[in-house]
């Protein structure tokens, strides 16, 4: 089967033509020592692992670790690569002897906020690393025989961080003693690598993570994504997946090959009528074999059944029908393998593989023997769609994974948005700068399908600018609405008027231990404001509620215990301080005009409320007969202290907004406001919607009675200017949709016809209900007719008796 042998041919050809052709890069090895490319401990987040060096060979290797190298920038420049921040390394699964290689590139734009995009090639067994210099990566391969690389202006690295992984094991630079032969088994190794990667780089855990790839990645990525989504404790913020010319539904792809080759795919036919008829005939046994695999999961050997049908009639490049040379694309991929076989490149990446192969024949054969390539993947895709968006795009010049088959696959995909997607309009794709059309797209809900004009199996190679435009618009959420996971639902009351500083003060009072650590005090000791930074911090926490009448004050030393008496000479500034030995509370001074100045002293609010006393007398408070201070005396002293703290009566502190609102509510509800219930955000939205649509029916009293709240509460809700955010509104719509789905499912079971919206989602009336209704109606009609006949009979008998009686009376 030529399609599946393509990658193998490229891999073996890479071994044949391998040579050390970079003379300039040899000097790089001499200029940099072998330790120059290791990451220092201060450059990476720490991870516990024991490197196996000569000094600790007796120590045990960890089961799994992430061995990372910071790629040296000087060597990058020598090889023609960009000098941005890059990491390369291995996931070492020592327990299973598996070592997966990855290469990570930080975004050129804003790595702290830009999304992270993972790229996977297909195969199975094709390395993903070559995409760095040939597809969406930061470089492009060029020069004589592909010996140089240059900057890629259309790289996805412009606005995203890129992660490339060679998987499964024994692919590309990955190696190991144990191999895998199914996608499900490869998914376990893949998830371990991603988990370790985001643990090592926690700064990327909060950023959007997208998975992209083409060809056999159309089977890899849906299964990998579903595995990620199944872990509730994941540290991967997976947002969407992108599948390019995917091998997701083999049966549909094989059915579409004959129309694609015979002129029904929007391009001129490459086969004549007799060849098309022969292809149609030879394809039937292959389709029967694949269908049996779909239905029974028993997959036979497809070599004889499918080999002739798929490849014998086609004499062009199956990855791009525009190329008459069958190996045109394979030769281009061959140059990538030659580049990564260079000694300097392998040294740069600290690769443990001595020879790079684009596609591993052993890995491909292992997947082929288990018929993994023949099994359907669309049921995995359907489950992924319930959680995250998916885009399927295809170059319209590809034959083996053509756009016709992928369009049929997306149209026939059985998921909740099936009808909405099929009814969606197909729109043109235009470049943002020039406005030129490069394809079409159809999108609804979580699914989108795009056709890219004049592109083959690998869209980023044939249409790099168009692919970058598609990628950027997709990750920005143009064709799907981004949903905030765990978004906060707004409270039914408006609590935004509470100042921020009161929240901080309350938090500090609750967490006294933490605040004392910040200010350098014990938990129950007042705050000694030592440094200017602590003074600024304290004033920030207290806010404008602190009352300062003047900045010309005089403070007494902290150790002073002698009380000052009020009423000193106006021309002699003095201060009255508290008798407490731990800290003065209120400082009073007089300025040149003889007016008293008041300023609250920094201190613990709890300490002020409890231990503050009048400062105008040195006489201790009187005690009761038992020797303890009475409650009445405590209240009097507290009120006196409060008067001292609030300053002179003619200068009142400014009231906060919440104080004014509280006083207004007290005047409005002197008996106290007692709400009967709290309303949810959905109820608030429903109240406004009902009143706006039916103001004559849903008046304020009617809404108050319906929602069991007071009319005043309804008036306040209708006057409120609160508007939910887009995320909150989307969450509300989803809740209402789920509720409507449940309601109309029950009504449909009773025979009530649902509205069109719910019918498009698959809700239909129970057919058996109509039979029961017809039988019931027929029975009711029969009973009614029987009653009418009985009544008529009784009426006629009564009339006959009456006539007979009247005749006898007249005869007599």
C-alpha cells in the first residue's frame, strides 16, 4: 500500500543520503563545551531527580522525570535558527524504558499570555520535529539540497508558543526498549509527558492549550484529547483541537476516493471513465472489509483487499494531485531528515539517537498489524465535542485524506449540534490583509469544517499564510465562543459598594498571624510602624477613614507613661497621650492659631476598641465592691474613648457609601427588611425579560407574587443596571438550554409537539403516544355516540308515552 509506505521510503532514504555536510557547524562543537547546553538550576523550575553521573551511579533512577536542556543561543545562530528561548529534552520513563523527545519554542510575541500549541505529525511513526523547519515552525528549510534554514515569517510562533513531540516511542528522536502498537497505548505515554511538562513549567498551566496535527494525527489527537479531559485533576488547560486532512473515518475516506479522482472534488479529473469504473469495482472488497471492522471490531488483513484499490489506479502524488511525480512530496520530506541527521543539530538537542529517521518502519508495521489505522475515530471525536471545540480543515488537492471524505464525516457526525452544523451557512475565508479568498468554512457550536484552496495533504507547506490566518482566528475564538471554566456566578445582591480596604482589614483581623508576619508584630500586640514602607502599607489598608486635621503633630516617645493633662496653654504645644504603657492611641496638638488638631494613631483596631481609655485624667477607673470594673463603667469608658477617637463634634468624618445606603434603608423599612427568599441570577434575568416582553401582564405586584418577594425588591431589580458578562451569559444560556431540554423531553413523551429549536436537537414526540391518543379519542367518540343514542331512545320513549297519555285523555 503505497500511501502507508510513503513515510517508510522517506525514512530509509534519509539513512542512505545521510552525510555530514555542514562544515560551519563543526566549529560550533569546538567552540562550546559539552556542558554549555545544560540548563542551570536557576533557569528552570525545580524537579526532584537524580542525574546518572559517575559520582552517583549507585543511586536509583527515578521512575519518571523530565530531562530538559536550554538550547544554547550561540549555536542556534550558527545553525540558522532563531535565538529565542527554546527547551528540548526527554520524558524518561525508566520503569518502562521509554524516552519521548520534545522541543519547545516560546512565543515571539508575548509568551506570558499567548496560547500554547502542540503539533503532532501522523504516520503512524512519523516524527513531529521536522515540522519545525518545514510547516508551522519558526524556520524554513532551503538552500542547496536543504542545507540551510531561514526565518519563517508565517510561523505560528508569531503569536503562540509551540511544542513539538516525537511520539509514539521509537519515532524521530524518541527511543526505548518497549514499543506501542495502538493509539490507546500511545495516549498513556503522551499524557505522562504533558503532565510532567506543565508541572515543570507551571507558568503555562493557566494559558490556553491547543492540540493540532494532520494525517494520522486525526486519530491520535481525538483519543489523546479525550484522555486528557477524562482526568479531573489535570494541569492541562485544553481549549480545542485542530485536525488537518485527518485520517479519522477510513471508511468514508475510501468511499470518497473515486469521486475525488474522477472530477467531483472541485478539481479536474485525473482518471478517465474506464479507470474510474475499475476503481469503483476494486474498491468494493476493501469497503466491505473496513465496514466489517467497524461493525464487529474484527479487522482482517487489508493488503490484498485494499492495496490494489487504493494505489494501483493512481499514478500521481497521492498527497497532492497537482504533482505528476508520485514522490514529489516524499522528496521534500527527505531533506528534513537529512538536516536533523547533522551532527551539530543532534549535539545541539542532546539527542540520544545516533541517526534520525523521518518515519520508523517498525512503528508503522506494529500499528498496521493491529489494524489500528482501519478503526473508526469519530466516536471519540463526538465525545470531545461535548467539552471543547474542534475544527477539521483539509487542502482540496489531497487524494488520500481528501476534503470530500472529511466533509461527509463532519456532516454525518452524530452529536448534539448535528442539525445546527448541517444548517449552518458556508462562508468564504479571506486573508486579513489583502482580503483574498483562500477557502471556505462552515461552523456551528463546537464544530467547524474548512476547505483550503490549492493545498495538498500538508496545508502549512502549500498555503503558509492562509494556514497562519486560519490558526490565529481559530485560537482567538472566531468560530467558537470561549468558555471560562469554573466562571463565577454573580450574586443576586449588588455588593460592589463595599470598599476594598474594609475587605483587606477584615482579612487581616481574621488572619492575624499572617498580618503580624507582614508587619513584624505578635498577634495580640499593636503594630509598631517601623519603616516608611510599613507606614505606607498601613495607611493604604486603613484608607481615608483615618481622620487627620493637621500634619503638624507631636508624638510622644513610645516608652512614655506619664499622662498629659488637657487644657494646656494655646501657645505651648503639648500632646495628651494614653495612660496605657504599650502604645499611645490619640495624639492631640495645637497649631499656631491655638486650634486643637486631632489625628488617629496607627494601631490595632481591636486594641483600640478594647483597651482605649480617656486621656484627660490620670485617675484609674473606679471599681465595684468586688474589685472588678462593672459593665456600666466599661460602656461609659468605651463611649468616652469613642468620642476621643472621633475628634471634635463639629467635624464629622465623611460617611462611606454603604453607610448612606444603610441609613436610607432604615428610613424606608423602620421595622426591618426581611426578604422572603434570595433570587438566583437566572431568576433576576427572568424577571427583567418577563417585564420587558409582557409589561401589562407581568406587573410589579404580579412578579412579586410569582417570585415570592416584595414589590420593592422587584422595583429595585427592574431599576438595576447590572449586565452579566459574556461568559456569565453563555453559562446562563447553557443552564436554560439544559432545563428546556429536560422539560420538552417530558412534554414530547406526552405527545406535545416541541418547538423547532428542540426538534432540531433531536427531541420528537413519542409515536406510541399518538396511537394511544387515537384509541382514546375513538373510545370517547364511541361513548359519546352511545350516550346520544341512549338519550334519543329515552326521549322517543318519553314522547310516545306522553302522546299515548294525551290520546287516552282526549278519548275519555
